[in-house]
């Protein structure tokens, strides 16, 4: 996971309890310049996905907390879903999508497999078990170069 700026981390710490109390996972906070404007973007998620109503409800509660809790010169405050194809970075991401099919690329082949689609069936610490078409595959989080949700069209 990438390192947050000082202001993004401060905002993350402020809204984390709110996210938990509202039933959301706080995925990340970015504080970045886009063009001439500064954006504070908060990414939330939950099992089953985020709707625009979720983003609006969280924004209404989080905005005053950020205003009161930190000196932010952001021109825009945005609450968003991390998106369907966002790579999974943390063990919490795998917990959130346990039981769903993922597309996984490994740094090095394991049991002759480097790329596969599978469902996370077990998590213990940072050890993951995937059910694949060829059977069960056990990996550590550090073995995974990239994992994204599998999308069927």
C-alpha cells in the first residue's frame, strides 16, 4: 500500500471511527493536487459494494469532522468507492472479498501457476487459501504481485 501524505493520514485517522460506526471499510484517503485545485478524496467500501447514497451519507458526516479536526486547504472533498478493478493491497481487502472470485498474479510461480482465478476460502494471518479450477492453492500475501476482483461480462 502506498504511503499517505501527512494531511491524508490525519484525515484517515479522523474519519476511521466514523467509517467503522457506519458499517464501512475505510480503504484510503488521498490528498492531492489536480490542476490548480487540491482534492481530499476518501475511499470507502463494504461487502456488496458502495452506492452513491453511501458516499453521500458518509460525506455529510465526515466533512464537518475533517473541518473541525484539521487544517485542510482542500478545495474539494470527495467520497468515493475504490472501484471494481482496484488492486487488493491489504489483508482487510481479502477479508472483504472472501468468497468472491479474484484474478491473481504471483511474483513467482507456485505449483507451476503464476496467474490464476480463484476464490479466497480461508485466511489466517497473512496466509490465504484459494479454491481454483485445479484445486486448492495456499499463498502468503507477500507472494501476490497483483489481485483484482474477477469481473464477468
